[in-house]
């Protein structure tokens, strides 16, 4: 297994990345940081959003929904999130 580089976003769990994103939002909303720091935080946050979305997309691919056919046999089918694929594509249109 390849060793992860320090600073690699995948070295942190999804929950840790989400918590860091919440910290960034709180700092930016407070208005207590200067322009340069705000830009750095914004860029970091945009990267975290991208990483979190990728993690969620991979998790959705792993989910299978169990269904029962007319004969009572159980079968699996791919997971389709509510709102369909169009909604997911819209959500990815975030500028960085």
C-alpha cells in the first residue's frame, strides 16, 4: 500500500475534513481575518469541498439497494439518490 504524503487530504477522515470546513466557514463569517488569510481559507475550503464530494460519490457507488421481485427473491440494484443524476451534476458546479 502506498504511503500517504503529509498534507495529503486523504490522510484525514471525511469527518475531520468536514469539521475543518466548518472551522473555515466560521472564521470567514466572523470577518475577523484579513483579505490574504480569507483568500487562503477560501482556497483550502474549496479543496475540502471537492475532496468531501469525491468521498461521498465513492460511498454512493458502494451502496446497493435490496429489492424483492414478484417471486419473493431478493435482488440488488444500484443506489439512485433522490433527485436523480441532474441534481448531483448541478451540485458539482462550484467555482474554485
